[in-house]
C-alpha cells in the first residue's frame, strides 16, 4: 500500500460524522411500513383461510343435505315403487299388490306411448302378450356404482359416482325403474312444466340402477301425489352416471 | 470492534430484538453505527444531501435485510458494505473512463510530500481533498485505499474493467499528491 493510501485510511476509516437529529425519524416510518405490510398480509391470509374453510364447510354441508334427503329413501327402499310400462296398444293393466317390498323385474323395460303408473308397493303385471323387443326399449337401466347428490337431467356430475342414494331433479317427463321414488314436496312449476324429483335408491337388488328414457310418453301417473301428468314428448335423456 | 452499547444488551441481543421488530433495539443499533456510516456515505456522495439520502436508504436496507446477517463477519462490516453498495448504486458508469495505464502512471512519486505534511492534515482536509477528486477517481480511491477492496472486487461492483480501476486509482493518487504538494507550498 502506498503511503498516501495509508494516511487516508488511518484517518478516514474510523471517522465519524455528526448525524442530524431527525435522521432516525426519517428511517423509522419506512420500517413501520414493512411491519404494516406484514400485518396486512397476515390479515389477508387469515381472510383467505376463512373463505376456504367456509367454502369447504358449505361443500360438506351440501353433501350432508343430499344424504339427508336421500336418507328417508333408504328407509323406503323396501317399499320402493315398481314402475312398469304398459304399451297403450295392448291395453296393459296394472295391479296393485299389498306386498310391502318392491318387486324387481327386468333390467330392461319398455315404455312407449302409454299410461305409466307409479305407486309405492306396486306390482305390475302385464297382461299383454305382446311385448316389444329389447331393441325397441325406451327405458334402459344401467348399473351404477353409487349415486350421491342432486343431479339435473342435463347436468350429471361425476361426483355422483360416489356417495349415498341420489336425488335426481328431472325437469321433464321421466319414468324410472325399480328403486325410483317421487316425492310430492319436490313438485314445482318451472316454465309451465312440472318439475319433480326422482330418487334413485342405490341399495336395493337393483342397486345403482338409473333409467334412461328415450321415447315420448303421453301420460305419467304419479300416484304418490295423486296426479297424472300428460306429456306429449319426453325429451329427458338421463345418461348413465 | 463494536462500539459500546447504550445499555447492557450485546450487539447480538440488539440484532435479535430488532429482528422481532423491537423499535428501541433498532434505534440502539442505529445509534451505534450511524455516525460512522454517515461518514462513509459522505466520502462517496457529491454533496451532503446526497450523502444523507444514501445513508437513509442504506439503513432501511440494513433493517429490512437484517435476517440475512448470519454473524459470519462483524456486523459493522456488514452494515458498511450495505452502505457502500447503496452509495455505488447511484454512480454513473460514465464516471469511469476506460483508460489504459501508461508507463508514466507507474512512476508515481509519492515521496515528494514529506510525512510531516501528511500528519498535519486534518480529517476535514482529507475529506475535502477526496471530495475534490473527479467522481471516478474518488470512488475507486475510497474503495481501494480506504475500504480495502481489491481491483477485482471494484471492477465487479462497479462493472468496469480491472484496468480501469487501476487507472482511476493511479490518477486519483497523483491528483491528491499534487494537491497536497500545493498545500505544502502554501504552508511554507
């Protein structure tokens, strides 16, 4: 090191300067700002966590509600209505039987333009000797693993693959096979069309069965609420979940 | 060596408390090093207002980055580096002309000035001498001669060539020497 460097270093390296009185007052607010930001972020994170928790709670609650709705259906499982479709041309008749349990019939049934009677603890006997071939079936059953929440006819959530008996909201004429049940309380008016729910029981012998209606029906008797619906067309297509 | 603390707390205690947001400890740390650090900034700044701005900005960085100090070296050294880096941020690269060092640059004659003259120079005289240097000379001389940075470190920090750093240092020395000689003549 040069001598000149040493002179400067020795005298200036540890040199001090007089600090203005207000210097700290200018620095401190900047440090407060940092703390303030940290607090804001802390609160934002807390609010976000609460929102997430709320959403999760709402989601869980809605799942529970579906289960609650479907719960009573499980009790009625033994007396679930047997729906049968009687071709109009063959003047099919339906007999009621006092049997408490539903009777499960073919997994593939036929519905054309006809009267369909849905009653709890019904046993349907077709007197017609004429029966359409499965190729002309308008109601199909497909096995379901599990069904678990409210479903609209046009929106079938994959979540329905899991859970308890399902509550299907169908806005147009619908007929289902064993395990279906219509509650009067679910009736409602929407755009001039009667809207009702069909609950699918997923625990019976016909467990996980969901009917798919592919042809128009004229009448859909709904004895559960003493009403018979007339539908010229049936456009609801329920697909396999 | 750390200055004496305003209270019985050690420097480490003050740092830890400052990290937890203890404003009193932060103030104590500030009081311990503010005078020295303002002097550092004054050597790099062109005027007092700029020095105070650098000093303020530097101390805010110190407290905001306090958690990065791992205690490897002295705290004072760490704070000093932050102050210097903050000061250098405002230095224009144009201040450093990339000049090669000629033979004459190596033939420095710093023995023209007698040691007595150096000893008579006050701190204020030295500061004035440094502040009168062109910016590039002043920065490199400060960093090399006073702070002890190598030319390689200076070149990296200032993003200039090592040769430029050397050149600026040589010219700074020569200019300082000339000015001291002038002072000597006046004194005689």
